[in-house]
RNA sequence: GGGCGCAUAGCUCAGUUGGUUAGAGCGCUGCCCUCACAUGGCAGAGGUCAGAGGUUCAAGUCCUCUUGCGCCCACCA
C-alpha cells in the first residue's frame, strides 16, 4: 500500500469507480416484497439543460438520501429522466435554424418536429452524462423522457379523463401571450417583473360638449382597441357623465362611459379606458357590460385593424407614435414615472401581451381539494415547514390552468374537429363562448385518433394544432415513470414515492400540480416529504445564472477538485432551506478533506503488523482497550447518532460537519497520534483493530456525501481485513448502527482532561517560546487521588504528546515553574534555563485576571436568590461546580504568580 | 397591498427544543517541512450575536417595534 501517493487524485478514482458501480448494477432496484422501498423521482432536467450549480446541489441531496437509505437496507430507487421542455427546446432548434436563415414554417410541422427529435437524440443526453459525473446513483435502466411513448400515452389518458370529467374546457380568454415565442403561457410562466414605466394621461373628448374625460394608462397603444371608459358609480366627479359617450381620439370611435364598482377611484384619474381584448380586467368588464371586443394586435405584437397610420407598427413603436400624435393634437395630459409589474416570458424574457385567444384550460379548483387536505392532515410535509403556507396559499387561490401552447414541440392535444359540425355551431372566436364546456358536436377528444365524426359520420377530421404545456406531462412524472396507466408491479411497489427534492422556483409549476395529479390519477399523494433546498447564489447574493455570468460551473469544480469535494462543499453550504452562497475558494475545503482522509488511510495501511491481525472487522476485545481506544469508540458512537439523525432530518450540513469533526478533529488530530504511541508500545494489535474499525465505520457514514473517496479507501482497508470480494462495494455496506456498549462517559471525561493537559503544555511552550527541540520534564500535581492515578496511567502518552522528558505525577514540585491549572490539576514546566520568568509573569497575571472575572460572574449568579431558588437542580449544580473549579484554579494560579514575583525581586 | 427569509469574528456561514466560558472554514499572527498529510501540525488574536423595548432566575435563541438587504404572491389601469 506504500504506493499510494501523498496527494489524492480524485479524477482517476471517480471515473473508474463510477463505471464499476454502473456496470455491476449497483444502482438498480426492482420490486422486492421482502424489503421496504424508498423511492425518489428526479426533477427531470430539460433536455436542453447543461449541468449548473443548482442541479449539482439538487442531485447531490437526492443522491445522499438514496445512498443512505440503500445502506440502511431499503430497496432504494432513484428514477432518472429528462423533460422535453417544449418552448425551451423549440427555441433552441429555431435558433439553430435561424443561423441557416430558416424559420420553422419554412420546414413545416412534420419536418421541424423531426429536426427537434434529431437534436434531442444528439444533445439531449448531455445532462444525464453530467449527472453521472456528479456520482448520481440513479437506476439508469429506467431513464424516462416526457415524450416517450409510455409517458405520452399517460398524457393523452389524463387529458381525456379530465375532459370526460368536465374538468377541461376550451374557450376564449385573455391569456399571457409571448409575441416572440408566439404562444400562450400559463400565469406561472409569465412572472411579473418590477419595471419602470410611464403612466400616460390621455384626454377623451366627451360627445356633444367641449369637455373631456382624462384617463391614465401604461399601455397607450391598446387605446386603439378601446370600447368604453369606466368610472366608479359613486364617483362624484364623473357621475353626470355615466351613460354619455366619449370620442376615442385618433380613431374617432364613439365609446360609452360606463359605471363599474371595480374601478378604483384613487388610481390615476379615477377613469379607466376599457380594452376588452387586451387586458384581463377589461375583458371581465367587457363581458359584463357587453362591450365590443377589438383585437388590434397580431400574434407577433404588431398593430392591426387600426387606422392606417399605425397599421403594422410594432407595439412599442406604435406607443411612441401614438404619444407624439396625441400630444400634437392636444389629447395628451401629464406623463408620470410609474413603477409597475409587467409579465415577462420565462423562456425568453419578452414582455408578454395579454391577448384574447381560444385556448384549452383545466379547471383546477376540484383538483386542488385533496391536495390541500393532504397537507392540512400532515400526510404531506414540507421541509422546511414554511413552504407549507406558500403552497396552501397558492392552492387555495388557484386559477384555471391554460394548457394549450401554439408551438410544435410537445404532446399534441388529443382533440379533433369536424368542421362540418363546427360550422353549424358558429365561430369559436365568439367571446361569449368562453367558459362553455366542450363536448359539443364536432369536437372529439380521444386517446387515439378517431376515424369518423360521431355526430355526422364525416371522415374529414383535423387534429387541434396546439400542443400541451410541458408541465402537463411533468405533473404525471411520479407515476407515469413507473408505468401508469398500466398497473405495473413497479407502480404497485414503488408508489407513492418518499421524498421530492426540489427548489422553491418550481413549487407551483411542478410540486403542487404533481400532488393534484397524484390524487386525481392514483388517489394517493405522490410523495410524503418535500424537501425544498435553497437557491444557489454568488457571494453578492445574486442568483447564479448563466445569463448573469456569475455562475460557478460544477464541471469546472469537478475538474479542479473532484466530485466529492464539490458535493461536500455544496452540502456544508446548505443549512436547511437557506439559500446557498458560494465562491470558488470554498471548494478547496472539500478537496482538503478528501486529501486528509486519503492520508489518514495511507498512514494506517502502511503500518506493519497487519498480518498478525486476523479479522479486524470482528468484535474488539474490550478488556484490552486503552483510554484512547475507548474514547474514540465512544466518540464514533456519538457521531453515528448525529449523522444518522441529521440525514433523517434533512440537516445535511450538520451531517457533513459531524463526520468532518469526527474524522479530522477526533480521529486524525488525536487518535492517530495516540495510535502511533500505542503501536510503539506493543499494543499494536488492539490499536490497529480500533483504527480499522473507526475508519471503516466513518467511511460508511461519509459515503453518501463523498461517495468516491470513501469507496476507494474502504476497499483499500477491506483488503487488509480480507473482506470477501462479493462485499467489495461500500454502496451496499451496512449503515453504521449505534451501540450503547460503546458509550463511555468516563473515557470521554478522562480523555478530556488528558487533552486539556496536553493543550496547556503546548500553549505554555508556544507562548513562552520554549525551543522546539528541548524536552523539559513535566510535573502534574493534584489533590485528587483518582485524577492522579488516571494521569500516571497515561504517563507515556503525555510524554509523547507534549514533547516532555520525564513526567512526574504528584512528585516534588519544581521550585520555579511555568504553570497552568486544568481540571484541578496543576500542570508545571520547570523554568530552569528554559523559560523567561518575565514572560511567565505576564502570562500568569493575565490568566489570573481572566479567572477572577469568570469567577465573579459565576458568584454573582449564585448570590442571586431568584436563580438559586428557581433554576433546575442540574443547572444549579453546574454553577456550583464551576465556582469550585474556578476558585481552585484561581488560588493555584495566584500562588504561582506569587512565586514568580518573589523570584523577580 | 399581503406573505416569507436574512442580519452572529475581517470574509462565508453553523448554532435543533432558552441553561455554564457563542462555534467552524477561509483570512490574519507566531512557531514547526516531526518518518499519513504544508491540500499539513501546534498555539494565538479577533464577536456589546443589526438597533430599541419586553417576557424570564437565565435570551444569539421567545414576543413587540425599528432599520437595512433579499425573495414570493396580488387584475391599481
């Protein structure tokens, strides 16, 4: 084993180990009634995706859970896959076409979709490869894609079921329209962004008078589609005008002045222009007051059906020109700066246009009911809990979901039209049709293509041109990936899944909708726990994103420091639900940790004498254990508990810290150093056993967080133990169990004293500049016989750890010595020739001051009757013990100070 | 307009139910290349826990308010 290099090389190990795992089928899980399942479905990354730091965090957490549960004996399944990401993917391919000077319409639908599939085959697996380099232990045999035949079938099935249940309808509504993507968007897909705009005041002349009515608008271009002006019915300023008509400037259309209670008297002028085809509020007004609907924009947001001067102008050019014209003609009033929230396309960031169009919707209220109840019943829990409120708030105020998209890449809506029958029904464009259920003659909704119109028998049917919102397939993911709608053994065994790990951004898009679909299709929650991790931000607090150029590329980090280091650092940075702030440098902590482990193992395996140790993994002979042996086992036991509980509670940072503290502080800093001494003292066999056991256990505890280095090292030490080859993967090793037999408070307390003595001596040597190569004798004095015995038992250890000559316990005290008092034990280093008395005097007097101050504090508390009468006994006892100890330490330290001062005279 | 989160060492952050002297990493200072590791070891400096009030024997931790940052939701055109 001496061939191990002094520095860990993660790259070689990680690539090799991952291949071995995957080839051996270690990630795979199949139904097994004898074992309990544990299931996670991956939030499917977009096929267009490349691994970013958010994926890295998200998937590291999932992998930690899966690996832990797998080691704990659960049948752990992690289902991977990708999302077809309708708009995003279409945009990518359209951009590619644009470089060739082509548009999708040049190709036609079929050829275009074919191109997208080709693109998907070529690039769509990039993200999955990258997830592998992250160490993700997914069952790759089960990789699914939202447009797989199986999942597409699930989509059609749900659509038809919703339709048959009266939960899907088609109608004319104002929806969010992205003029660039040229498609409808759901409300969630058009987030509002605070924008600095202008509020334009425009004067509308009143018919038959010289007066005018002033309205305020942020989108003056829509005035070309105005069909009324609305005021509040009780607004004194305008009461007389209600029922009269205004003349729409520039267009010269005669529009009524109407009264409606929804008008806010406080805002603007208190009079509002009504544009039913271009604003959701106005749309409602328009229907309520039976106004005309003027659609004045094309689908790419150019003006249409307007006076020639504005025809074909882009909406923003039209705005500028309108303002100029209004001003010239005296219709423009004040122009105020105005901050408002404007919807933007979540795919291309274009300002969305509220647009009246014919779309498909899902009625959400009925679906939301069980999804609300399950959370209120505590059967579905959010971690951290605060997201419960966010979820419920959205769920309880849910709006219908616009699911049709005017793009080509996606699941085509399984609805067919018989134009013959439809023509009898009139035009869909009639806004009064809005909200009417489908199921009208001439509309056939079906899982499979119908051959004839059931009403008239016509064989001429055309399928709806639109595709479904991407999330219409994602919301089925927890069961569609397991085979639904077929009743598969997988579905029966692995559903419902256990934990969903995701980011807050998609609680509404995805999490909430999955719960609804879970109940609708499976009558059961799709998962019981939702862990919401934080958003990864840079050190200035900005969200990391490619467009901001502030992102840390996880692949870059893997290249530089390795996957384990990346994972370790990500996890330590993520306190439950807190946002994660990262800088490049932080990853060196993870790298150093892996390297530390590597070297601790290197030390261990390089010890001679393993040939005498049979079965190091067999039970330890406890009679032979030294103080340090018992101590490290006790510490290990505590660490097992801490790490296990932390992972159970989704406190991954605490799990990481717990194992780090054990391995670095307890194991490397103390136990390994002590082991060197013990080995030299013919206690080699027991020491090697304890070393082996502690490291073996700790590696297993660390494995979910740092899978590669732990596998590598675990196998190395496994060779020492002659571990059977078939057990040679830590992935399937048993998760460490706590053993109360290892709890040893006596050893922990004695070790604590020993450590305090060692640190005190080192501190004295350091502060008093005792030369490194000198080995003065060490004197320990204590009135406590037990402590004295304990100290003498550790004589050789103390000598080695403190670089002392001889160690004298309760022997004659040296006349002139540097002194410290720890746990009631006087720790003395003779001054003769070594120590500068003046320095020691300063040091001691500082120490006296410090002790006196602490004592004063403790005594003040004890002098307080309220404290002594009300504090619980253990706290009171603690304070008293502290008082005694401080008094003792102070007395002894003062005595030495006096000695030194006497010497100085 | 509602709701949420954050504010602790120079920096980035832990601190789970209130309880002895508030921790870690990085950075900084001093000493050490000691035969696992300088990606390391030992020792050390550094904090009125954002501010004000309150509850309590006891508050970083609970309550109220204030300030500053960040986020989410909502049809003020």
